[in-house]
């Protein structure tokens, strides 16, 4: 039986900046960018990770897309990374605490190799969108890597879920629970209601959202929120529950006609309200 998502479930574990802390104490999140014509999804995720409190966020861009990304980024940092070996070398820095891959990443050989390199690292991961779909043909090998990794959150919408778990049908809660057990990752099955399931059997249902969130890039923002929380030390299941609730709350605060860029201001208001009146 699923618990209903609310801040009382995860507030204790929610990252709070310490009085004498510095930015590296708040974690460093990386976000993989797609090619020059596919960069928006990564930037939406990166901005969300920074907004939710990660101390540093860097977009890892193919060299061909650096100029496009550079012309749109300010507080979020940017680094060119040509291939999986270069990415693995960056990930050797243990101050990097989370990586987010999938939003508008594409399916090139290099993009696939970069995701594979992330799966071999020890840092927490959020895998969304193309980083899920690219494993549809060889899902067992993917699940085996996820199981060994042990610190990943998957954020599929129904279409992506069906590609990875084509044999699972029935109620959404049961499907998400099965998928989490099979993959060894926390599964966040997105939709009007979002289900968060852990490999150990915890399950949370989120109703705190708005249909105005059904807009291009909104899921990319969610991936960034979850990754930004994990970058600050939150465990994958707590971060997924908190991220889904905050994303829904930000959407509600934006209200009618929201587009994904607006969620940044919505998240700021949601966080201000949470810190002003913390749940008891
Ligand atoms: N600004 C940017 O840079 C943005 C970049 N983006 C990037 O674009 C890439 C493609 O992502 P995508 O999700 O649009 O396409 P795709 O993977 O083909 O899946 C869509 C198909 O799945 C199905 N479907 C079933 N249920 C569904 C559901 N609940 N929600 C959604 N779909 C559902 C449905 O098929 P149908 O059921 O109609 O047959 C539908 O046709 C990806 O990299 C993403 O990050 C976007 O985030 C936008 C902003
Ligand atoms: N009808 C709805 N009511 C509430 N939330 C929704 C609704 N439709 C979609 N969402 C939320 O919006 C987000 C959409 O994510 P996704 O489908 O990945 O979009 P994109 O790929 O464009 O970023 C998810 O967090 C999902 O839960």
C-alpha cells in the first residue's frame, strides 16, 4: 500500500545549508548535454539542480555544442567533454556527487558510451528520457549495471516505461514496484499521479501536482530537481519523493499557462515556503 507523498515523509532528510558551509559542501552535479540542436533539456535540468541547492552544477557538453550552451548559461558552469573516457576522467573527482543524463541527450554512439561510463562510476545518478530509451533493446544488461551501481533514480514517463518494461502491465503502483525490484534502481513513474518505488519495496504516490505540468521540458526539470537533491547527499528514494513533491508544488504555484522555464521561479517560491514553515 502506497504512502501519499508529503514533506513530512522526507523533510528530516532534506538538505539544509549549514551556517559555516561552503559551496562544495552542497555538492556538485553534472548534466550531460546533447548535440548543438538538442541542448535545452540539459539546461533545464541543470538550472533546476542549482535552484534546489546543489553548490555547483556543470553542463558537460559535446565540443560541437559548447557555443550554444555558453550563450545560455551563467551560474551553471560548462565544460567540453568529447567522449566517454574524458567523462570518466572528470568523474574521478569525488567532489562530483551526482550526474544527470537523458534530457535531450540523443542516441549517438558517444552518448551511449557516456551513459555507460556513468554507470561504472560510484556517484549517484538520475537517468531520464533518452538515457532510458537507449537501453530498450538490451534492458537486462542495463538492469544488471544498475543493480551493481545501486544509487540510481530512473524517471520514465509511460512511453519510456513501456519501452524498458514491455512485459509489465496492470496498476501503476504494482508496475513501478516490479520495475524497481527488477532494475535495482528507484523508479519514478511519471504521470498525472507519479509513483516512486524503491528496490526494497517502499512505495509513495504523489498527487500534489497540476495538469499544467504536461508541457515540454517539465520532466527535464524534475530530473534536475532530483539530481540536485541527491548531489547534496539525499538518498535516492527520499530525493525522488521530495523532488516529485517540489516539482508538483512549483507547478501549482505557477498555475495556468506555465512553461518549463517558469518552474525555476515556482521552485524558488516552493522552497521559500518550505523553509519558512517546515513540516512538523
Ligand atoms: N526543451 C527541450 O530540449 C526538450 C527536450 N525534450 C527531449 O526530447 C526527447 C524526446 O522526449 P519525448 O518524451 O518527447 O519523446 P519520446 O521518448 O519519443 O516519448 C514520447 C512518446 O511516448 C509515448 N507516451 C506514452 N505515454 C506518455 C506520457 N505519459 N508522456 C509522454 N509520452 C508518452 C507517446 O507515444 P504514443 O503513446 O502517442 O504512441 C509519445 O509519442 C527527450 O530527449 C527529451 O528529453 C523534451 O523533454 C521536450 C523539451
Ligand atoms: N496531467 C498531469 N497532471 C500532473 N502532472 C503531470 C500531468 N502530465 C504530466 N505531468 C508531469 O509533468 C512531467 C512531464 O514529464 P515528461 O513527460 O518527461 O516531459 P518532458 O519529456 O517534456 O520533459 C512529469 O513530471 C509528469 O508527472
